[in-house]
C-alpha cells in the first residue's frame, strides 16, 4: 500500500467536497504540514506546553469487591442480576422525574 498516495487522495477528496459533516482525514498530519509551511500562522499563545495529567483511576476500584457497588443504573436491582429493557426504561424515567423535581 502506498501511504503517501492514500493520504494525498484523502486530502484531495476532502478539499473537493462541500459536505459539512465530512470528517477531516489525518488532522494532525495536515496541521503539522500547514504550520511548517506557513510559520506566520503560529502566534504567542500557540507555544506548546505540558498538558495536565489525564484522569487516573485506581485499580482497586475495579476489584471484585468494588464492582457490585458501581455496576447498574438502579440500587433496587441486585448486582448479580441483569436488568431487562423495560426495567432500564422505568429506571431512566424515574431518574428524569427525580432530576426535574430537583431542578424545580
């Protein structure tokens, strides 16, 4: 497979379309190329900086003794059982009613 040709064809395909919700192919690659060719696009606020660390979840949260506490949408259903489609809909409707009452 010729990767260069594939990237070129996808870029041309994107440039020729008027579609609004057409996903940009290879956005990081295209951004890097444009910034290398047109240095005037970079401003003082575009200076790269270290990002904050991502959200870290402790592995103990997913241990066997914690899973029943976090699985499911309703406290009325046991963790060992599964909810039917109707039970899920009822639970969601109850939650919506409760949230509407809180909002009011």
